[in-house]
C-alpha cells in the first residue's frame, strides 16, 4: 500500500480494540485491578511453573539439528548452481552425486521437521527447503545425459 501526501490514513486498529479493552468490553487496567484485589487465591488453580517448562517438547538440540540440516541442503543446492554456471553441464557422476546428496538431505529434513512442534515457524522453512530440494532433484534427473 502506498501512502500519498494529503491522503487520510485509516486506523489499523479499530477504536473498539485500540483502547486496551478486549471483546467483552473490560479494559486491561480494570482486569489488572480486579485480579490484584482478588489476591493470590485467584491464581491458585493456575498451572505450576514446573509444568509449563515441561510442556516444551522440542529441545534446543532438535532445533539446532534441524537448522543444520537446512543449511546443509541449501549448501548442496548452491553447489549445484555453481557447477551449472561454471561448466557446460553435469557429468553422469556429478548428477548421481547431487541426486544422492539431495535424496539424503531431504530425508534428514523430513526427520527434523517431524521432531519439531507443528506450530514451530521452523517447520515451514524446512518444508520450503525440502520442496525446493525435491524439485531440483527431479529437474536434475530429467536432464539428458551429456
């Protein structure tokens, strides 16, 4: 959207929600005051902090492994591009090597993706890289032998 001079801007947030109130009409300040008056008894039924930490099923190691697999796959794709731009085509052995590498890295990407929480933003990134790798592998296999 392009904003032109002397053009009136419409508010992004509606006035109903823009004042700190939720859909029920109570403002955040009112809610905070109400909860602070009620005291600690109102939060006794809340989940203990230890259970909140235990609810995180994905470890940093799994995310790190997934990112490393993504980097490795992108590296193979970049090497393929470099090989194509610096030579007249792929030799049969180069095609087999790149195809095998992409196949292996695609399997690793799927395993990494499946180990992450479905709502993790990294899942979408791994899916995009995986799709690119599969498409490039298919294109590589469709090319004629030199």
